[in-house]
């Protein structure tokens, strides 16, 4: 099982590592400017995401962030498959530029990242977070990756549409989103 986790983390890091775009690129998505990492920490449910290889078997995903004493974020991503199996990947996140908390690098802990530190990091740009830190839109600067996040596993339709609108305004293709599978649909398979 740990080999699967390592493979999942490695694929994520390698795929996203090549997604970096210049912070000065005028066509890059606009980020929120600043994120209070203490308010951002905690559990987030992935409501929707753009298709990506390393999450291909995920029916439900969640991210857990915790601020460490050195100011970096601990990252724990969990993925529940349709077979009701939980997979996990652990890592760290830190600002791409000192003091700029809306553009982070994420790196997962695996044999590859320990062998070649700093090479397999991925951009994590916070494009939107509501004032209560209850919903967020996160993406990569090249627009290949997008996550719609919430503190709850579901949202009213109007709130989902508001988040989708924010992603579309930034140039992301929301027609291709994969939505979170409900608990009852996973349980019904067993």
C-alpha cells in the first residue's frame, strides 16, 4: 500500500512541477493577494477538480493543512476510491515568494523528493477564498489544474455557481470538472 501512496505523490509532484508560470506573466490567473494561513488551515473538501492522472481513482478527496512553527504548511491529501479505499499523500507547502501567501509551492514527501529536494514541487495558487474561509478556488498558473474547495462536503447550487463563475472569469474550463461522489453512491457499490 505504501508503494501506491509513493507513486501517487510522485505523479502529483512530477505532473504539477512543470506547471509553473512566471509570476509576472500578464496572462496568468489573478490570485487573492494574501491568505491568512492560520484561517486557511484545517480540513477542506474537494467539491470538484479538473481531470488529472494522479487523482483518476478519487471519488472523494480532502486536503488537511496545518501551519507549522516555521511558517510552512503541513499537507495531508486523502482520496477515497469508489471501492471505499482511502489513499493518502503527505507533504509541505511554502510561499513562492517570502511573505506572499497566495502563491505557494507544494511538495509531497516521497523517495524522489528526498533524493532530489526542491525539484518536484508544484504551484498552488489561491484564486479566491471567501472572507470566512469557508470556500476557495485553487488552481495552477497554466490553468491545467483547478480545485473547488469547501469546508463542507456540499454547497447550495447558488454557491457552487458563484465559485464556478469565479473560475471561469480566470479562464478555467469548468465544463470538464469532475464532481465529488456522494457517500451514498460509494456505499451503494458495496
